[in-house]
């Protein structure tokens, strides 16, 4: 399995993770699609998957906990991680920096779990280019007006920020074509069930690859051996 664009000294470890069959699932989608809710629910239902905690330079919202919702960093610390190639991907979203630390993803892999990243479309493309076993899932609300309604109901952004996110949502929709799957989140439990099906299918794909290797191994070992001949 080939990994493009070296991620500093972490490359070798990432290569091994890819060969071990670890998968990165990316959830992206426009603001108001409900991807955070879907992501959290998925992680609570499946012990073999862990929701990664991203880094951001934006301020915590009310109720958000450092280390659980995000690693809240100063810009200089964030830039340092990027410069030292310690980010699997990073992007500017809504005028703030966001990124996925390589070490966090490796920590998830070390627990023999797959990683779930809830990141924007730029991040999704960057992760895919570095880690081939990335599955891109795009989550959308059933309509644009529903997205807008959810975003306003959330009440965590001021009017100006809501408008900015809605405008960006239009641009993000255009990126859906580059994703492997699109899930319409009309109702959370059904959307979660759909993503679970995707995860199961993708894991089975990995098993099929391992199965092929096993068949090869058995074929190689199936050469007649001394003592195999029937007696008598
Ligand atoms: P929020 O500030 O509402 O939590 O997130 C804003 C946007 O940033 C969302 O689209 C979210 O998916 C994206 N985001 C969160 N973490 C990351 C990350 O680590 N990398 C990238 N590229 N985007 C992220």
C-alpha cells in the first residue's frame, strides 16, 4: 500500500497502520447537516471506532470541554504543529485554523480502533491524499432550508456567523461529488444506521483483501508434502 506525501517521521507508522487494515472514516458536510450528532452517536455505538478530537484556534463555545470537544490551541502552537509536519491535515475554516494531529490518529489506531474524523471538505481531500484507506462520507440535511433552520436553532453563532456558514455551505455542497457516500440526515437514528452499514461494508472490503492473502498463502502451502500420500 502506497502512502503519498510523507508526514514527517510518522510516515512509517502510518504505513504500518494502513497495512494492518486500520481505516479512517471522514464525516463532512455543510453547517446544519448534523454531522457532529451523527459522529458522536456512531462512536457511542461502536467500540471499534473512535471520534478524533481535532485542534482548533477558535474559542471554546459554552459547554465545550478542552480535550474532549477540541484541543483549543493558540495560533502559534497550531502553526508549530503544521511546521513540524505533525498534522495529518489542516485547513482554515470560518476564519479559524482547524487540524487533525497525526499522533491523535495513531493513538486511536494503537487501540486497534478505526478513526472517525469530523472535518471539512478540504481536510477530507487532504487526508485521502495521505492515507489511502480513507472513506469519505458526506452528510447533508434533507434540504437547504432545513440546514439553515438547524443552524439557527443551535444558537451558538451570532447572525453574521450564521450567514457566513450558510454561504460556505453552498460551496461545500459542490464537494459532495468527490465523496464516496452521501447520507441524508433527515432523522438522526436512520442516518446513523446508514453510516453503520457503510462502515460494516468497508470493513468487509478489508477482510476480503486479507482473505485473498490467506487464499494465496494456502495455495502456496498446498504443494504436495512428503507423507501426504495415502498409505496402502
Ligand atoms: P465548528 O467550529 O462548528 O466546530 O466547526 C467548523 C467546521 O470545521 C466544521 O465544518 C468542521 O467539520 C470543521 N472541522 C472541525 N475539525 C476540523 C479539522 O480537524 N480539520 C478540518 N479540516 N476541519 C475541521
